[in-house]
């Protein structure tokens, strides 16, 4: 409940505060730690009045952690007063703010919380935040949630030691989250009521006390799914392997229980999740990559295809076209064959008639046994041949290794993508030699080598990392560091050596992660 309005409100001056973690309002938001969710909340400064109104003055003179009001004082925004400690008040008084809407299904009661803090603190890198607990049974809390479901805008009054430090309007794309969280809270409350033993009913006070216990994981940083979701990977869709990685994330979190984690625990914007997932599905369809049954249904519901049959019919020619695109296709032979088999199995399950001849096969340049022993073809000296001819030689398995090395020696940028595409068809020893020679293309090779870090073959990731370490570009160095921190196989030691090749320039990006 809200504190009563006092008859008069004393004037309160806003002190000047500073903190090493805060930034001025006009400065760009801080860089988020690698792998964390992006900042989608906007912050607009509001004027702190010389005299506080009765509601805020009563809150400032009390000891409650938070108070909420559902009125139209701030253009339809919900009003939220928050009490911060002196240390947190200094950090929250300037710079961008972020907000997290969560549902805590406590054994005693469902508690909806609004946590407001610095962007870093809401990602587990700091403690400068304040959490307000909302009760479904409280009329003012229900009205506030109703307003937030229409427009998620909150006018924040930040108070510390009885002084109003800041007024700010924060807006976030969380309207759909509000509806989801309220429905889930109501379902949990009905379950608790139905399963009660008749002695102790649901209690908001008990549940709120449980949340306040020391060590309680309010932000869900210890949740088993916390490290599995990567917003940044959902947006990297340039190559086939990047799309496959994004599909794996989208498939995982399309499951109802994991989507529930995204909304109720992580506080990830539901509208953004649906937008990201649709983009991944559409890109997979364009590349001809099978996405799994759950995402296939999403593809149909989102209008990517008219039906499951229509989807499979579209995927097969799209996959064949993608295999011929040296820029997009970074699949190894095993991954390509797995996709063919998945498409064939889905086609059979749908009763589609497939022409076996439509199956993508090796090009005609590959020798085929025909009842006779093929004569050994003499080696061709690639030196002195035009670049276009050398690129054409990459399609011949007998000459592609020599042609790839010669293209690297020439350093002509036209050869970068074709050479990297060819590397995936070479053996381990030959591939490592060619990747090492690709540094002769200079910085122009960095984007292609960075894409190669996503290969499913460990030795290709290793070779690309070593080449990027020798090139020492800023973006390439950061990509190698990201791979080092997430590499699941034993090649992480070799990746560490690649980072070491960069030298002191790699220390700051590595420390930041």
C-alpha cells in the first residue's frame, strides 16, 4: 500500500553525485559483456521538482524499498519510487538505466518483480539495482501492470537518504512480457490455492521474505539455461554454419519450458525473441537448411511457407544453390550430408515423391570408375596462370591444393573466398598449410577467416585462428578471443597460442571478457 500524502512537502535539492561506473546522460551506453543480452531500454531525463509532491515526500520520509502509482501524471507512464543505498544511489543517479520484469514462482505466492539498475548490474556485473515486488491481489499493483501491458513506460523517482536524486523515464519493449507474466502468475496462484492444505494459504508477505533472503538468485544467473541463450549468435546469419548455430539456439528455446525461462526469469523481450526467431527461420529456409519439426511449424505460422510440404519443397533447391555459393557455404561434407538426410527423411514422412536424381552430387570434375584404371594425370604448374584460371582449378581435386597456394602467393583479393571454400575440401595437412599462407592476402582475408572460426572441424577453426593471430586485426582478435572462451575441444590451447601471437594488443579485449 502507498504511504498517505502529507499536508506539505519540503523542498529538496538534488545533490551532485559521481561514481566511476556511471556515465553522463548524453554518453553512449556502456559496452555489454560478451554474450549478454543487448540494452533495449531507453532512458530520458525528467526534471527533479524543487518541492516534492505528497506521494513522493511520504515515500522519501519512510523506509519502504519501493512504491508504485498508476496514474497519468507522467503522460500515461507508471510511477515508481525506489530507495537506494548511498553507494548505489551514486551509480544510479547518472547514465542509462535498465529494467528487468520477472516472475518468481515461490512456494508461498507468485511474486512479480521490477528490478531497475545499471545495465551491467542487471547482467550480474555489479550490485547497483533496486527491486520492487508486486502483488497480484493489490489493486494499485494490478492497475500498474495493466498500464505497463499497454505501454511499458515507467517514471522513476530515485531516492537515497531522504533526498530525490533523479527523475527519469524508462521505456522498454516489454508489453508482451507483462501479459505473459501476469497469466503465468495467475496460473501459479490457482495451483497453490487448489493444492493448499487449508491451514496456511498463499502469502505474498512470506514469498517476498523468501526473495529477500541472503544468497537468493533474484536475477537467475545460476539458472541452468543462463549460459545457453546468446542474442548475438541469433543475429549472425552470414554463413551456413552461423545459421546452423542460430537454429540450435532457436530450437532449444522454442520449447515452452525454455521460452518460459526467457520471459519469466531472464526478462528477455518476448517481441524481440519472436522477431529474432523468425529471422533465423527465414534465413535457414533461404539456405535450404532443415530446422527441425518445432521450427518448421514456426516457419509455417510466420508465413515463410504455406505448409510443411511446401517448406520441404522449397528447402531442397535452396540447399543445392547454397552449396554452390562460396561465400555462404562453409559446411563440411558431414554437415552437408546430415542436412540431405534430414530433408530426405522429412520428405518421406510427408509422403513427397522425390526424384533421386535431384540429390546433390559431386561435380562432373570428379573422376568416376568405369571398368578401367584411370591414368595418372601429370601435375600442372600453376605459376604464371591467370587468376581466373587458378580459381577454376580449385574445382579439380588433383590441382586444387597447388592452385590455392599460388592464389595465396598472388594476394589477389578475388581469390580469398574461393580459397577458403576449397580449404574445407582439403585434408588436414594441406588445409593447415593453405590457411597459414592466406595471411599473404593481408587484412582483406580477415572477414573470411573470421567466418571460418565457425567451422564444425576443429583443425579448420585452429588454422583460421592462427592466421588471424598473425594478421592482428582488431575484429579478428576479438573473434579469436570469443572462440577461445567458448571452445569445447582440446584445441583451446592452440587458440591461446594464437591470441599470444597478437601480443599486448590482445590483453585489453581478453580482460574485458
